[in-house]
C-alpha cells in the first residue's frame, strides 16, 4: 500500500510571491502536481483554461457548490474560487503530492479536511512598501482593483499565525531554498514537528503592526 501524499498549502497576501515560488518548486519536482482551482473570474492574458484555472461561469460554479463537489470555496476580490474534492483525495490516496496556491481561507478549509496530510506554509513580503510596489506593477489589474488588493493583503497578513512554517520573501533564491527544504524535510520525516522560526514570526508581527491590521 502506498503512503499517502502530502497536501502542500502555500498562502500569502497578493503580491508576496507565492505563485512564483510554487511554480518553481513544481518545475524542480515533477512528482509534485499543481491543484488547478475553479474560478468565476475572467481569464487574464496568457492564462490557459485547465492549466492556470478552470474558468467557469457563476451558474456552473453554484451548481458545483450545490452538489458538494468542492473541498473549499470562497469569494476573493469579488470572484469565486474553489478546489474540487475528488481530485485531491484521489491524488493523496495514490501517494501523490499536491501543491496549492491559495489564500488563508482556502488553506484553513483544506487543512481542516485533511489535517494529517497538510503542510502549511505562509509567504511574507519583506515590507509593506515592496508589497504595494509589486501589486502596482501588475499590468493586468485596474488601479482601483490594485488598491483594493493592497488593503486586503494587509488584512491577510494577520493570518500568518495559522501557519506552522513562515518564509520571508526578501530574496527569491533564499526564499525558494527555504520552501524546498521545508517540502523535502516533510517527505523524509513526515512526523517531524515544525520548528518555530522566531525571526520570521517577529517580522510578521511587525508587518501587521505597520499595516494597522
């Protein structure tokens, strides 16, 4: 019988870099698969249906909710997002690791359903100015959307203490090395307890205080 897979949950405020880091981990570890979520938001330039997201209309999404097909679903920035339950359980039962790039709401819902399988990691920006700059440099969003995302990002920072592992994304290579080490350590020693990163926790507390969240 195969050992169960790992549910790698990577969360962060918008602009903190979780998508860049998770995609790099996927590229280096082909055995790790990406969970493609469903969303009602419009497709952005360069995105592909079934690769970045499963893009569906609100009626289709609501029908899936009514049938109980989602492991988690939430409204984020006015759009709906959800993760299909059956695909996750099939992968884990087959011993395959699955990585999720989700916000704290999704992370909480997923870890509550698969507590023994979950590896929860929170990505922190180096400071609020850098976070704001990253959001404003995104050409895909309108200015009012960016400002709304920034306000929400500051609120999301306050959820850092729901995650056993914290990574400060102040330098990409260092942040990625930390993410890779956390993942590989879990594969080698599934029952090893999380070691508190006091410096990262102190950094998170400073960010929350600076943002007034």
